[in-house]
C-alpha cells in the first residue's frame, strides 16, 4: 500500500515537472475509475482478461516455470471462441458453454508445445513461449483475414452470434466476469487445498525435494502449463464473447495485444496469488480506464498517463522503499554508518 | 536489523541522491521551451455565402501545454484517436493537425482522447459526449464505426463525425435510416493510389528508355485490413493504366516493364500481358508487394523495401506511416553507395506529405487530407450547419478527387504538390522556432529547390499522364476499383498480381 | 561420442546448412551478402543488449526493462548527438543514460530489495509513455524526427569472399563487446566476483567485497550496453526517430539471453541467426513466385519457428545462477 503511495507521488512529480495540475489529474483518475458505479463497471471490464493472464503467469511461477506464453494462448483462445461462437449455430446456452470451453481448450493446447519442449528437451520456457506467442500472432492474423472473416466486413472476424454472448452488465462488462472470478477461486482452491496443487507448489519450491518425495515432475509441469493455458484461453474468450459492442476480433487484434504482458505485471503485484491478482487487476484496470479522465479533464497528454502507470508499477516493485529513504537520511538520529 | 558495514557509505548514498536529482533535472532541461509565443489570430471564414469573423488569442509556452483564456460557453471539440495515437506520421497525426488548425482559426478548444485498445472506443466517446461544453466528437478510424453508432444514438444533441467510418451504413442496416447527428467522412484513397501507381510505372518506363533496368515498382503495406486493400488494388490498377496510356501515346510498349516476358508464362499470357479473357489484357505482376503486419516496426519496412530495391523496383509506395523511415533508409543506402543526390530509386509517401523527409528521393506523397476533414467538421459545428450537411449528404461525406460540398470544392485526396510541401515545411519551421532545435533535414529553400528540380527533371509527358488520369477520374471515365471484400481482392490480385 | 567430436559434428552440420541456404538463395535470386549486411544491422542493438544482460544476470539480477532502456537511450542519444554534433558522442551518451537507468535499477534491486521483474516492467511502460511524449515535447514535430545524415555513423567497407560488405563499425563493436564480455566473465578476477555474486553471494561477502557494489556495477554495465544498442537504431542505422522505433526488440534480446544460457558468445550467435532469418523471410516474401504459393503470414513465422527448432534440436545444459532474481540481504 505504501508502495502505491510512493508511485502516486512519483507520478505527481512527473506531472508537476511538465506543468500539469496533478491534484486535478488524480481526482479525475480515481473518481472516473472508481467513483461512480458505471465507471467502476468499466474498470472491472478492463480487469477481467488481466485476471486470467495474470493467473497464467502466476500458476507457472508457483510451479517454478516462467510461463510468459499468455499472449499466444490468449490469441488462440479468442480465435477458438470466434470459430464456435461466430461460425457455428447452436441452441442458446449450449452455444455459449461450448464456445467458452472450446476457447479455453484452444489456449491450453497452445501451451502444450512449450510444455513438451521443456519436459522432453529441456528447452527453457521463456524462449519457447515468446516464440510461440509470435507464431500464434501470425497464425491468428492469417485465420482472421482469410478464414473467419466477416463477409460483409472483412476487417474483422465473424462476430459472436447472439446465442454465444454473455449477458451485458452496464456498458462493457459482461457476466464472463463472474466466470473469471469463479475460475480464480477454483485455481486458489486447487493450488492450496488439493494434492495436485500441493505437488505443484513443491515442485516450484524445490525440484530436488519434489523428486525425492516421488512427485512426477513432468506431469506437474504439464498440469501447470495446461492450467495456465486454460486461463489464458478464457482471457481470449472474454474479449470475444464478453466484449460489447463488437463481440469479435479485428485483424489488428487491438483488444488482445499486450494483455498477456500486462498480466505478468499484475501477477507480480498480486504476489502470484489468485486473490491478490484479482485486486491487482482491478487496480490496474482502474489505471487503464481512469487514464482517459486524466486526459480529458486535466489535459494530461495520454503518453504521460502511460508513463505514470509505469512509475506506479515501478514503485510497486519496491517493498522496502521506505527503508531506503530512512537509510539516506538517518544521520541525525541513528549515528554515522561508516 | 544489524548495521551493515558494507551497506551504503555516506558517499555512495549522496551519489545515489544526486543521481536521481540529475535525472529529473535532465528531464526538465530537455523540455525547456525555446520561447514564449503569443499569437492573436483573426480569421474570416466564409461558407456558402455567410461570413463570420473569429478572433482568438493563444499563448504557447511549451510544445505540449497550451494555455488559453477559456471564455464561458466556448466550444470544445473532442478528437478520439484510434489505437496508436499520436506519432503515427500519418492518420492520427493528420487528424490532430486538423484539430489544431480548427483551434487556431475557429477558436474552438480541442480535447484529445487516445485509445489504447478497442475497448477504449466507447468509453472515450462517451466521456467526451457527456461533457456539456463538447459540441463535436470526432472518431478517427474505421474501427470506431460501431462505437460511434452506439454513442451517437445516445447523445442526439451532439455532433459526431467519423474519419473513414461507415457508421451510417450500420445505422441504415439496423434502423432503416441514417442518424441525423453523424457524419461519416470517407476518402477515396484508391483513386489517389491509382495516381501514384501510374506515376511509378511511368517513371520506370522513362528511366528504362534512358537505359535503366527497372522492371518493377513496389509497395510496402502495414497490417492487412480492407482499408489497405483499397490502396493495394488502386496502386496496381494505376500502374496498369499508366502502362496502357504509354502504349497509346507512343504506339509501343513501355521498355522492359511493358514488354518483358519475366512476369509470367502459361496459357493466359501473351507477350508479357495477362489475358484471361479475349480482349482483356492486364499488365500483371509489375508490382512487388508485401504486408509487414505492423504499422510501427520500421525494421520490417526497411527489410521489405531493401528486397524490393534489390529486385530493381524503381519506386516503393509506403502504406504504413512510420515505416517510411525504414524505406527511406533502404533508399539512402543505395544513394550512399552510388553517390546519388536524387533518385532513382524513389519512394512514395502517404497520408501526410512525406516529400521533405529526403528531398529528391521522395517522388511524391499520396495525401489523404484527414486534417481538412476534421477541420471542416469543426467549421460546420461552429457555424451551426452541421446537421444540415448531414441531411444533405445522407450522413456520408466523400472527400476525394473532384469532390464538392455544396459549391465548395472539398478535396480530400491528392498527389502532393509543391504547395503541400510548403505547408509541411512551415510546420517544421514553426517547430524549430518553438524549440530552437533543427527539425528539417536542410533549410526550407534547399528542400524546395531539390524537390522542384527532381520534378522538373522528369519529362512533361509523365505529368501530362497524371493530369489526364485525374480528369478522367473526376469525370468518371476512369473507374478505379474500390475493393472491400475478400472475393474482390482475390479477383483483382488474380488479374494484376 | 566424445564432446569434442560432437562439437565438430555440429559445426559441420551448421556449415552444410549455411551452404545449402546460400545455394537456395541464389536459386531464388537473392544475394547472401545483402542478407549478411542486414543480419549485422539487425543484430547490433540486440547483441549489445543481450551481452549486457548476460553480464547483469550472471551477477544475479534480472532486468527485463531492456526495451525501456532502448527507448530512452534512443531519444537521449539523438538529443545529445545534436548538441555535440557527433553521432559517436550521441551513442556514448545513449550508453551513459542506459548506465544511469541501470544504476537506478541496481540501487532499487540492492537497497530497495525490489521485485526485479516488476521493476523492469514498470520501466518499460514508463519509457514507452515518456518516449512518445519527449519526441513531441523536444522537437514539436509530430511523429518523426529526422536529423542530418552527418550525425549518422557511416559504414565502412569490408571485403568478404570477393564482395564488399557495408558494415557499420558499431556492429563490429557489438561483436567485440560480446568477446570482451566473455573474457571478462571467464578470465578476469572481476568476472569471477560477478559470477560469484550470482551463484553464492555470501562468498563474495566473506571474501571482503561488497555484493551491492558488484551488482550495481553489473547493472550499470548492462545498462550501458543496452543504451548503446538503443541509440544505434537512430544514430547508426535509420537517421531518424519514430514512435516505436524499437518495436519490441528488447524482448527478443531477452529471449537471446535465455537461449544462450548467459553465454555472451552464444547470445551473439543467436541474434545473428535471428537477424538473418528475418532478412531472409522478407527477401523471400517479396519474390513474386513465392507470393502465389504461400501466404506471407507463414513466412513471417519462420524466424520464430527456426529458433524453436534450433532450441529443440540442440539442447544443452543451461544453468542459471542460483541467486538469480533474489535480493541479497546480509544477516
């Protein structure tokens, strides 16, 4: 919490340097993102996919893996949702469920190559997932432009049909949010209250000890990747089946790009814990949504808004920032340090 | 916690603090404005017979913050950009330029909202619409069409404009009639691309006459979206038109690029032309093209252009804003190698005037006057004629070659002229005055001189051809294909390569 | 097979692969020298950053803010190049700013006990916003900043197999830096200390040196190199600045670092392969014959698939320092 304050101060300093009224800016940011109900709903809408991609990374970290493949897995999840949600015709509730599950599985399947490479050839997952992210990017772009394009509007994929859309709450939020929260809670339960989760965490702490305890490392890693892929797939699904007014992916993939990476930041701030991730996502979603109010009401240039977001995140990285300050200015009451 | 002997010594901690202070001081130092400029502008604007005089005072102290005494009831216009925001060297920058000019001339205040993801469109538009002072909201980019539909319907007393959008088509689909407060401003970029395509292929013809070896022209595209298909097919069609014009004018095929057999062989090919049906022959395969998949990674622009120049393309059309810098680098390397001060090889700019970036090597730019579109929308709002124009045009304003609104010529697409060059040079000069730093690669006079020389060195028949094409487009004699669907693009790619 | 013979075998395979590629290229009408030129250009920023990060990570810290350093040093480099009217000095200043940022990160890591990965991400986001803003604020011209060609560090001509390559001296510097880093890490006392700080920081402490100083030093060196790499793009290559000039290449550098197991020479090779594959992809994709056959998306995927394939085919034990990413706290 203190770190947040430090970050805000840093942001204020930056704004002051360039001549902006930072009080007005921050007021605009927080009131816009959290102050009124519709703004809060928007914030939640922005937070939704972040919770999932954050979870992908967190599950990986808990099992000792640096899984940054959320981007690519999310793209696959989205295109999966487009396939079933847009191209197939099914009765109402079944359509939604099927599309969601298909999307999640698509994401999970995309995580498998990295998993297999790691298990069988020891390929470090950082590199393999980055590469897979890019491959997914090109593959999905290709599919959107040439195979699932909306015949009337070729710049986007076929939008999800009415029967495959989540219910809308407010302006941008949909009930997929509830599913996302549920998934997070299940993840929490899985990690801390089941044997499987326990094994996962042991492998994360100390592979040697896990091996001695008889835990099957390969199986655990596979599970970690798979779960992460499901989460990222759900993130992709949420941006297609859960995003009015478009309900689809555009060839530019604007709604998807970077959410995987932002998820990493969110996961770290949430200390790789599902509940922490939920709160961190909501906070970050607030920054994302509130930024426009800073722009609009205080005239802060949008680039500076992004810079401020960066400073806040940077500050969140420092648990002992206050200690640092104390170290520099203690001389009066602490005596000299040699 | 124990005392750390090896912790920060006093010297080190002082250094650390100094470091942080230095960085902040440096940051501040960077942005010291050159001077404080006070401008009072009085402008008279005439539209359709009624004249209005507007006086504004601006105080510019830094390059980004602008103070203005805000009179109560001042009109605000909001410009909501597409993803990417400012700095794309074309689209969004032109829109903000238009807004700036509206500020200067009309006394409105522009507020900007930059979208980071598609999810930002509706919230941005709504935030703007909710403000009581905002009278006009401009959405820049066709991706905002749906968002505009939703928000414009919700706020019927505000004016909405969209650049490249097709909101009215959606409205008609949904409700059977267009929205009364929404103006889609669309451009005919396929026509402009056709003109530079003709220019490129005729350039090749000319230089081949002189003994050069240029069998291709090139096009480097950004992300493959239907808007870019318009550019792509227009460009290729233009090349074909240019070469056919050459045949007619000179009674023979253009050297190399018009007659060589390298472009294809097989049943439908006849003497270097592709004739799938009797009497219908096309100059297929003269254009090297690729989509880079990005509007920002200039290394890809460089790599693509370099390959094209390797294969002896004489000019490369940049349809990806900032990638022009990458293309320029490819040209520059050849220039350094062969000690050239002017092309060939050339490249062709897009959206904004990019001729000044490397004078003598940019043969022309295909200008899409998004700035005029935004300016015009603001103008209509200020004089209160916005809804009238919407009603007159059914909500869709087409700005292209030879387009008019009422009896006002309102061109939206053009091949860059020297006058356009001057406009952008002036922007550079203003920036230099404000910051005290050099922005233009050489002095304005030198830029003008080099560009003029480059154009004058070309034979007049090239410019004649372009003038003829332009007038044929205006009159409707020449129909440049406007490609919007996958089938159409496949069909034209089949014919043209 | 004995390790020595294995290595020779791989070298032979590599040689054959390269020869086959060159033959295939001439079949398509592509010139290998051009591709090598492009690969050298593309690898310069990546190699600098990767080598720097190897040093940094050997000392036990992770800096994923390389993209951020690229951006800031690009702007700083151009700014100071204009002030001093020298491209080289601009590059140097870019490096200096990179070192400053590295220093701050080092301080944060060591004294603030920062979560290094978050700090890096925060830096990236901060830099992206700041970069775009500064581009407009310093030069007041939207979108692009061109500076006189005299500020760009010129290329020199190097003969290779009968043809002349135009190579930037900065690229050569990058290659030299990789070798220097390798020597530093493996053959000098400082290198041993650095690596010890990463493997078992206590040992450094016991030996009487400050872990903190070593780590901050490593962070600054890494930052300096990344800074030079970032400034290279405008000052050694493109002659101008545009928004997103780096376009995510900082992350490719990170991939190279991990790929190489923190070996600067392998990282150099990785960046070369990547640059080469990218150039090849574009050369191929523009050729009309290929266009009809294969949608260009798949060709664009090639560099990444190649990298994964190489990884999968040539696994080797890559160890990362035990204390990587963990702040050191003395008891």
